[in-house]
C-alpha cells in the first residue's frame, strides 16, 4: 500500500475536524494544531480550506456517481441493483465516514462552480435510484408502495450510516451488509 501524500493527510485530518465541529467552525490554525504543524506549512500543500472541502465532497460525490452509473447501466434486475447500491454506500462509509459528514452536512459551503457540480451529481444520483425503483415496481420485483417514500427511506438510511456505524462495536462489515440488505429490501415484518 502506498503511503499517503502530505496533502491527503491534511484532507483526512480536516475531514475529522469538519465532522466534529462543522466546516464553518474549523480554522486553518485548528487544522495545523491537530496535525502538529504550523499553519503556514499547510499552504505548501493546499491553497485554502475551501480546496480541502471541495476535494472531500467532490471526490466522494464522483465515487458515488461512478458507482451508480455502473450499477444503473448493468443488466441486473432492480433488486440486484439496489443490493449493489446498498453495498456501495456501506463500502464508502467503512472507508471514509469522516468525509461523508462533509458530503452530507457541509456541501452548501462549496463555492459556486463546485456547488453546482455537486448538486447536479446528487440530483442525477437520486434520479437513477428513483428509476431503478420505478422499473422494479413496473416489473413486479418491488412492492408498489409510494416511490418517493421508498427512495427517501432508503437513501436517508444510507446517507446517515456514517453517523451510526462508527459507534457500533459488535457489528462487523459482513453482518452490516447482510442485515441492512434484508431490512432495507424486505422490511422487518
């Protein structure tokens, strides 16, 4: 495994601070202190706090978009696609729960061009998800509940997994995947 670049170390440390305090409350001085370096040293690797936020959010949004596009364009049925989407969210959460906090809570602090790009990706992601559910209902693979409630319930759970899972001490990734898959796709009764 390749060692992290200094820039990636800064981004990772910032993601933790952003999760703990929120983007607006974190200063470059806070970040430097958390890393044990001088604030001026940060600027050898990054231009601004905004660059850090954009990198965190856009990289994650692009990862979700790429994953969704592969899943949506596959020949799988709706249930298999939904299983893959759940796995995608769990895998990203396990790898980067700190970054997901920024993706979910701090995206509105992105500067205009990145904000528009992020909002476009988010909208397209939700539309792809919605279309998979629609097709599943049309084919009879998914029960005919209100589509918007199904989309909201599933995506809300997946998007907030980063808050809940790190606090769980007795649930390993395999159990998480198996049981979330069952609960989200089959319900609890």
